[in-house]
RNA sequence: GGUCCGGUAGCUCAGCUGGAUAGAGCACCAGCCUUCUAAGCUGGGGGUCAUUGGUUCGAAUCCAAUCCGGAUCACCA
């Protein structure tokens, strides 16, 4: 039980015992952390009960405070300030908590049965390389997977690759017409960029053709429809669907190039998947579900043979599920894939990391599955995140305004290198160690930057301003960690020392305000971790870790550890920083951010 | 037009299941390195929490209306 909960219980218990004739609602008890300008650690708000008890707040506070001090071993003092009961937690409680926990390196809930959850993320198209927006998706998905794991879930990380459709045919036709047999190998180009270049090439050629047709007197619509390169791409798609071997071979070859490129990016991003689904395998799924739905009368057929569901009673629209010619649409295959996933892993929960532009789509998907009586419907959760935009608006691949993921990673690592060198902090590292350090700092900064904002909110990234390595950043947390490691090195202690080294600590040692704050702050980590999982919000770990590192820096500035006033104090402070470092490593580790021991 | 999301310091964001004088970071100003890493610490200026009304002991937080911005409402994916 968290300390805050214990305080709440204690207050509830005190109210019940002091006023036996009145019944209280536990939910009305508000316990907050005491504001720094007042004495105390936790505060009980008295106002909710003054009316019920016909008592002045201060009078009630005095009664409660005295009762708690006498009957409850948690508190050493209380103070009443205008309707707030500020309670001071005993130093003994804090030191004893620290003694019991400081060697922990694993935090979170134990795994329970029946908690298999799939997290689908990344889910790229195979016609272009990954960009900044994908990175937000990927970091969110990877972080959420690890956060859920740390909270007792069995997680299956899945990637659903959109490897078929008109977009890849566009790259294919451009390659056929313009490449003259060039390959990633022959040009020394990363495979996904190579294919992406032909996608751009397609769009350039297409634009030219449309312009030409319009100049020749065609209207815009028909020009867009009849441009030769577009017609050729659509022809390719038809051949692909018919199973034309030559087309399939080229398609497989070009997708192969893309996957080679993606693998390189994924590796550097530090993410992986347990299961990869390909839309070329799943795009025909869902039809059977639709037929069942027709039989059950949940769906209906229009005169042209198209199949629909009426969601107007739920405040939505009618939605097409099958075209008149019997072919499926996007949502049809999503229905099929949802059922497939559920069957593959007997899932209790299925998380979709998808941008908020698809909020409506997922809402409809879930609703349809529910109406069809599919058991997977209930477990669907849309981890909806805001798009990453440039100061000029949305990124447009066709206008070349996308911030490329590979470029961005290289830039960040380079920035880390520049700043490390500028600060003159390269002494004592080998060349390979430095490269690793730059990677740790650069990638850490990038991940933190994209994860520190509430996923729901859209974010604006200005490529002209490099991502900062000061302030609310991973670098700040890494630096605090490196400082702690430096102290431990000096004391010849391991990062996770044996508890026996510290058994001499008497619990009676008096705590300074900063020492106490640090301990009380670390006590909150498990609750924050649980909250991050329950609210699907990794940014909570960023906020918490930054605040903890910040507090450590103040602590570090005021209190010497190796030259502490007494041996007891030294032992105590060592325990505090060991525990702090372990929490920072754990929290950042869940976000895929490494903390160096030296920087 | 319907639905949904957002609007907090110059900028980027916390706080939103109601609680004390609304907090961080960046930027700006002033201090702090013979002492465990100054990628740090301390202090300062900077706010009509979009607007108006309501609920109440108490509202950035809840409700209503309005204004502004975005997403979505395809036989696209």
C-alpha cells in the first residue's frame, strides 16, 4: 500500500473513531502532498467534513491531529493551516522504508493469469522510409509494451505491415520505367530510401503528366484519372491481385529491399516485434465475418449488392463493409485481423497505437465487432496519439517536408558528440566507448523528446531548432545518474550493492528536509508506474523521473556524501542515491533510454 | 453542418477524478566551480489558466453557451 493511501486510511479511521454517530464516505477524504511552503509531508483537507460535523475546520483538525499522533505510528507532528491538516511522517518510517527497499531493482506488479495483451505499433507502409511521426508511434508502442509488462501483463508486440496496394504499385511502376535495373546495392542506398525515392519519382512524373493533359485541354479530374503512369500503376495492382507471377516477383523484391532498410532503422531505434502481420496475408480476411453478420441480421445488403451496417442509433453513420462487387474495404480487413489476432494468442486485450486521425475508424471498428458479438471487441484499446507537425503544418511526403527518421537519429547522435566534445568530457573513454555514449545520449534525447508529452496532444517540432540537451531532457536524467555512479565508484560500491554492506545503519538517524523528501519521493515510484500503465501514458514516467533527478541535483549540491557529517549519514545518503539511481534506470529503461555510468 | 479533441508565461509543456499564493524547461537577468561530474545549483522578472455565465465553503479543473485551432464524417488506406 502506498504511503498516501495509508494516510488516507488513517484519516478515515480517525474520523470513524472520533465521531461514531456519523457515517463518512471514504471517497470524500482528500489527501495531497503538503506544499513546500508549509511544514509536513501529507495534507488532509478538512472542508468536506465541517458542514457534516457542524465544527470549525481548525477544531476538527486539532481533534484529528491529536488522535492520529496518539493512535497512529506514522506521524510525528501535525499543523493546521486554514482548513488543512498537515501531517509530518516520522523519520523512522522513512529510514525503515529505505532500508527495506534500497536494493530493489525491479518494480511493478506481479504477473497475473489471463493478462495477454497485444500491442500493435509501427505498422508502416512499404513505399517510403520512416519519418518523425513514425518515431512517435514506435517509441510509444515500445514504451507501452514494456510498461504493461512491468505491470504484470504478458505482452505480444506486433507489427502490421501494409505491404500491398496502390502505393507500392506506384513505386514499382516508377522503378520499372526509370530505374534501368538499379538496386540498393548498385547505388549504395538504404533499401527503404531507395524504394521511397521511386515513390517520389512517381509523384513527380504523375504531376507532369497531369499538367500536360490539362494543357492539352483536359479537365483536372479526367487528367488525374487518365494520366498514363497512374493507369499503369492501377494495372499493376490488378495484376498483383490476379497473382501475376512477374508482378508478384518484383513486388517481393522491392518489399525485401524495404524490409532490409527497416531492420536497420528498427535496430537503431532499439525496438523489436514478436509477431509481424502482413496485409498481403490479411487483406482478404473479414468477408466471412461479414457473411455471418448478414445471416445474423446485424448487417444489411443494398440493391447493388453492397453490405452495410447502420450505426446511426449510436450517433454514427452507415458504414460500408463490402463493395457491390464483393471486394472488401479497409475496415473489412481490420475486422478480420482483429479476430485473427485474438485467435492467434487468445488475447485479453489488444492495443492499437494509431494516430488520432483514425479515432473514428477505430471507434467504428470496435462497435461493429461488438454488434457482431465477437469476443475480441471488449479488449480493444486505441492508444490514440496526436500527429507530429512542423511549424508550417503537417508533414507531406509529396512536398518533401518530412523529417526522415534515419536523418534525425544521425543528427541527434552528432549533436551529442559535438556537445560532449565542446564540454571537454571525452577524457578516459576509448573511441568505441565514446561512440556508444553519443548513441546513448543522442537517442535518449530523441526518445525523451517524443515521449515526454501526453500522447493525446499533437506536438510541433521545429527542425531548425535542435532538440535540447539541457533542462527537461533525457540528458539531464542521464547526467544525474552518471553523478551517482561517480560517487559509488569513489566508494568502491557496485550500482546494486549487497545489502549487508549497510546493516550498521541505525534507524534513529535524524533526516534533513532534502533527505526525507528524496525518500518520500522514491516511495511514489510504484504508484506512478502503475498509473502510467493504467492511463497508457509513458509521459508520466518522464515527468516523474525528471523531477526525481532534479531533486537529486539539489540534494547533491547541499549534502556531501563521501564527506558526510557522520558515518550514519554517509550510509543513509548512499542508500538514497543507490535507490534513486535504480528507479531512474528502471523508469528510463521502460522508455528504451539507457543511462550511462560516466558522461 | 454532425461528432470528437485541444486553447495555461514570449516558446514547449505539467497540473484537469474540485482544495492553500497556478508549476517546470527553454529564452532573458544576477550569483555559484581549490570540496563526490557546472550537461549542474541558487535567486529574479514574466499569467485576465480563450471569453461569459452557472454549480460551491472553494473552479485552471465540473456544467452551459460563445470564440479560435485541429481531426474526422470516402465503394482511400
